[in-house]
């Protein structure tokens, strides 16, 4: 992508890879290096930063124009999911590690996804996911993004995303689609 532009307003961002919250000032020159799942990774004088979908107007981008339809098929989505679990998996396909141009489902980072309904009829999604590296400072940000995406599902009342480290992630967990995007096959 690599589009250079000036910020139209001050914007909150997350520094990569530390995960620290920072403010990017109005008029700062940035280069868009990645735009996936509605979020934007930008190169600044201070390094990489991620701008949330809700703040794309700071980049001068129409928020409606930035929405892209995601492919709902993936070899990493289990075949035996319920309809509601399928919706969760599809929402997780909109979550990206800002340094890798493949969604967390196709990267093989999502280990488990269950939706349970309590006695009051409320639905809660529980997701177990990992990261490509245990020391990644973006982990809490990626998990929060996953939770936020899940909560966009109309029938969902609650969501919990847990970071786990067992089993350890490896490149063999990447889907065929993900490997193609990364040039691995």
C-alpha cells in the first residue's frame, strides 16, 4: 500500500511492537504500510503505529469506504461449528496482527471458540488464542480487537478472549490461504 499522507487531526494509536498507547499529532506525516480488517498500520518518525477503524478519518479516509468484505471460508475454521460460532470465527477473520498481512484465523492463532447460552438465554463467546511470539507487546491490543469484533454480533451478549501459550504456535498452523498471502507456497 505505502501511501504517504498528513494526519487530518490528532489521533490515538498503539505503538508497534510495544503495545503502548500514543498520540499522533495533527499534520504528522505518516506512510500507510498495511490496511487490513479496518485498522491501519502507519510508519511514523517514531516507528510503526496502529490506528483503529474508528479513527480512519484522521487519515482522511471515509470510514464507510474502508470497510471491506472478508472471505468467510478458511481451512482453519472447524467444520462442526454452530451458526453463532461461525459468526464469531468470521468476525475473527477481521482481526490482524499489525505486522503480518494475514488475519489471526488464517495465521492459526485462534485455538478454540465456543459460544454458550446461560439460563437467562444470554450468549457468551469464549476464545482461546495465542500470538506468534510470547513477548509480543501487541497481544492485549489484538485480544481486545478480537473481543470488540465479536461484540458486533447482534446475538452476542458477552465475549472473553484469553491468550494462551500451549501449544506453542508454529508456521505449520497457518492455513493454505494464509501461506499463499505470505508467499510460502
